[in-house]
């Protein structure tokens, strides 16, 4: 027997989920910058109060940033 599918999400709910993902990413980058794991002089303009993240998040952000930069360089 097939499981009953849940009702589709409202478009506003989808937008809120995407916006929260953006907020979480900026918060994590601000935390890593505040602790010296990353150098971004502009992140403080987007996130005024740093939200302290776990050490694994703070250490992962520079790795993620370096991976994205490496891909961008490879595409050029």
C-alpha cells in the first residue's frame, strides 16, 4: 500500500524556508569570521550580532569557501 502524500507546501512557506537557509549561512559565516577562521570584512554589515556556532561549523565554513573558490577558478 502506498503512503499518502502530504499536502503541498504553500509558496510562502517555501520562500520562508529558503530565506531561513540564507540567514543560517550568513550567521555561520559571521561566527567563523568572528573567531578568526575566515577573513570577510563585509559579513559584519549583513549580520550585526554574531551567533556562536559549534566548532565543526566554524571549521567547515572556510573549507566550503575554499571549495567554492576552487570550482570558480577551475571554470574560468
